[in-house]
C-alpha cells in the first residue's frame, strides 16, 4: 500500500545522499519535498505540519550542518521522526493481564473488516496458547452472526450462540458468564457497525462497554479509506475512549495516509495490522519495522518471525543437508513453495529483505505471481514420486501426461523443468559464494532466480 510513498522518498533521499554540503536553504527545500510527498500520500495536513517542523528543528542544528554526511543525517532524522509519528517505543501489546475471561471489544464502521479481524485475532491468540471465545453481537447486519460462526468453524474456535432477536448488551453479558463457567480466557466481542457514526450506534456501544468492562476497545479502521478513517477513529475515541487501533487492508493499493496519521490524531497506538485476506494475515504492529519497509530497508525481524512460525527446524536441517549433497529435488521444491505460501505473498516476503525488494522491482516482474505458484504446484503434483525425485527420467510421453493432469501445456512443463535445472546449478554456485555472494546473485539472476 505504501509503495508510492516509498518510491518518492527513495528519490528524495538519493538527492540528499549526494549533497556534500548542506545549508539551511538546502534543508528547507528538502523538507518542502517531504511535505508534498506526505500530503500526496493523504497524511493529515496538521500531522504533516507538525512532523516537518520537528524535522526542521533537528535538521538545522550544528550536528547536521557540520557533519561530513549532512544528507544522511537528515535522512536519519526523517526516519526517526516517522517512527515516532507512528508510536515507536510505545508498548502496543494487547493488555490481557487481568482475571480471565478478558473481554476485547471490537468497534468500527460497517465494511472495515471488523468481523474478519475478530476471526484473525482469535487465531493469533490461539497461537499464543490462549482459549478465545468469539461473540457475535451484531444483530443488525444480515448474516453477521453466521459469518462469525463460519470463521469459528474454520479456526476450530468456539462461537457463542446468539440470535438476531436478542439485545446486544444481553448477548455480551451472557457470553461473559458462559466464558467464566467454561474456562475461556479471552472473549472477543464483535459489535455492530454502521456506514457512518450515529447516536443510536454509539449509545449501544457505550452500554456494551459499561456492561462488559472490556480490557481493550479496539477500533478497526480500513486503511484504504484514507482521511475518513482518521475522522471516524476520532469520533469513536471521543465516545468510547478506545485503547488501540487495528488497521485492515494494509496490503491494499491506497495511499497509506491513514497508517501515518491515525495514531497522531487519536493519541492511541496502532496495535494490530491486517496484511492480507487469509486468517493468518494479522500482525502485531511495529512502527520501526513499517518505517523500515517504507524506506526500502526491509524488515528482517518480521521475516524471521514468520519463518520460525512456519518452518519446522528438523525439516530445515534435512533440507540443508540435501542442498549440500546436491540432492534437492522437485518434491523438496514443492514442499518449500507450500511453506513459503504460508508466510504470505512472494512480493511481501521479498519486500522484507533489505535491498532485494527494490532490486526485484527493477527486474520488471521477475518475482512470480500467486497464479504462477499454483500452476507450478499443479505440474509437480501431476508427477509420480519417482519423477519428482529424478526429473531426468521425464521423457516426452511423461511430459504430455503431466501437462494433461495439471491442466497446463507441454511447453509450460518443459519451462518448469528447464528453470529447475538452471536453479539447481545456481544453488551449487551460490553455496560457494557465502551470504554476500548470495545477495549479489539474487540481484543478478532475473527470471533465472525462480524455476519457472
């Protein structure tokens, strides 16, 4: 979502890095460009004004003007102030330190992704060995209750049995009583939304807050709605005193101003971010990591966390040994594809590796699409175990059978086998080069990096 902002800041920073000497006039001009970039990204104009002023005060100091690398000093200040703008250094973890069951109240307008976020949060908490209970308290939106029940079945998380003819406050009270008697330690309340804030909705939410006494009141904001999300967040905060924000659709193609504005305007931290449609696509928010991605510096910590949660250590060791012995086959490749898909899209993964995201962008679509990954899985799935273990035995008749079985063409099967053979050779070469050689090799490989 923040790709456009990232590109424009990258152009500006290249100019700054080239500045051998900087005067107050140079800095003023650079900050004028920063201001325009942020306003074009739909960041709140008051937030931009305060941000630029803070950077200016720090940038015109003698430490910058007399530095050997003044341009880089200004870049560092911009980075630090962006982190501060989004709440860097604050404790944005969920407050669950209370006698169970701990109520979490999810609020927001209709269409922001509130119900789906409830499901994603339940999955996240379940992964932390908690026992969440989902509570459908939206009795107005058609199928809202059934939607949450469907999510509960997908996640193997219990959903409280409510009905559309019940009062939402009564539902929440009964659900908390049920959770206490049945050993649930977190209760996630999915409340009603509207297309806009109205008095009836707010009064109902205030009544639920008084009855449930939630430890967390999380405002769910659609990051793609821009400044409107910020205005709505302020309205909810004024009435409910929210404890934090959940930003959904951060993987979308909006300008991203809400992500940079919402904490500054409400004074409340962004605690969670939705980065995809899948139920595992909810992450704890880290301001420094998002800024690092925006500035093209990658996000290795999140990548490592995703890998640790996805990959089995024994499987990784087994794969490493096979790579050393040059025994990596198509079965191993398919397994790795499936593991990588669990971590998110290829584009998002590459974006977390410093330098690689921008390098791949310059290669004009060298990274594979999700559709290509599915096609490759289908081709490999149509092979016999013997063919996956030794692709050299795949002759013309076998290729025709594999193509028919996978719904692809013989040419696509040929292309996969050719690319896989090239990839095997490259893996042997890169292993001899070490980590620095691996990075250089990835930047220079182009289409050859992936076996298709």
